């Protein structure tokens, strides 16, 4: 299994930058183009929220055209983030699997992959932080009870963990402890995929590894002693989750941008290892 996880595209109407600086639509297009060129062909592509910058109809029109242009024929699964507007999201992206299957939230299950995906809506309208209300937690509990031994990934926008960056720790999933208590009853959850913080991060909630993908747009500045939450134009990236030959999951951070190379590993004559294994790192 190959699962590509992208987050935080922040698409704006064509020609309008995000935060007056970031050409987010250009960066989103470049990221989706990289996904389209990815080989081998991925089994699924997950986008974990903040797909638009303001949740405006014209932003969703731009996003929908990009997704049709680059990801047609791929299995694409979407959830909203705090920059999205749930009503506009549901209306504009109704063609994608599961988006309108729940009467209120954007939450659904993907059952036809080697791992089970449960897509969660952690948005609190009008807030930057996230929460899973009692109805959403009950829905998740019921879905997990349906397949108690199947390896499962949860996908939501807000990280259910502290990361040590002051601003971001104020806008994470505010009831992560409740989610953790629920997962204690469901050990089949192996990964929690999220975004929101615009940085590649890894943590843990109970037995599950929390994997926050970097943004396809701007990245959050790594400032441990600053609570203003500034951003930088570091290279965009995404995560690739692979099911290996032993059935385990390995995760990789991949940059969208192209860099020089690849170059062959050619062992130096003074290399102390096996001279016949030229490809040894």
C-alpha cells in the first residue's frame, strides 16, 4: 500500500496571495502536479484540511478544478480544516467519496484499502482550535467497534498532541485526552494523520503514532520561544506512508520541490566496507 498525505493547501482565487505574501494556489498546483507524477501510482491520496484559505465559493471552484486536472483517476479523500467552511466544502466537493455521507459533518470510512481509513471532522466553526464533540466521538467509537482487528488510520485536521511551539499548542485538538481514552479501547488504531501546524511532526496518543504533515503552502516557523506564530517559505512537502513486506507501516517526508540528483552511490577506494556493494549508503 502507498498512501500520500497532503495538508494545508490554502487555495486562494487565482492571482490572490495568502497573507499578502504566499502564492498558495501556485504552490498547491505544484504539489498536486507532483502527486500526479508519483510512481508507483498511490493507492490513495488524503488531504487533511485547510484546502482553501477562507472557505469561499470561488476558492473551492479553483481547488475543484485543480483536483480534476491533476488527480483524476486516483482515490482522493478529503476533510475540512479551520480555514474551510463546512457548508461550502460539502457543496463544492460533493463529488468526492464520503464528503456528504454524514448529514452534519464531513466524516466517513474508507474500507477498501489494506488499512482502514476513518476520516474525521474536527472543525469548530469560528475557531482555530479543534474538537471532537460527543456526537463525533460516539460516531468514531461505533465505527471502530465495527472492525476491531483491522489496522486503522484516523485522519483529522487538528493534531491531538502538544508540539512545544506555543501558538500551535493553543490551537490543537482541545479534547485530545477524550480521544485518547476512546482509543485505549480500540488498539487497532496505528496512526493518526493530521496537518494544521504547517510542520512535519511526529508524536503519540496512547498506542497510536501521530503524524502531522507539512503544508503544501507556507510552513510554520520553528520558534520555541515565540508565541506569535509566524510563517516561513521553506520548501513544501507531503508524507508517504508505505506498507512494507513485513506488514508494518513506514513513513517518509517528501519535498515537492525538485533538487539536484539523483546521483549513484559509488564507493570511494578508501571505503572500509564491502567494495562490491556500490549502492551502500
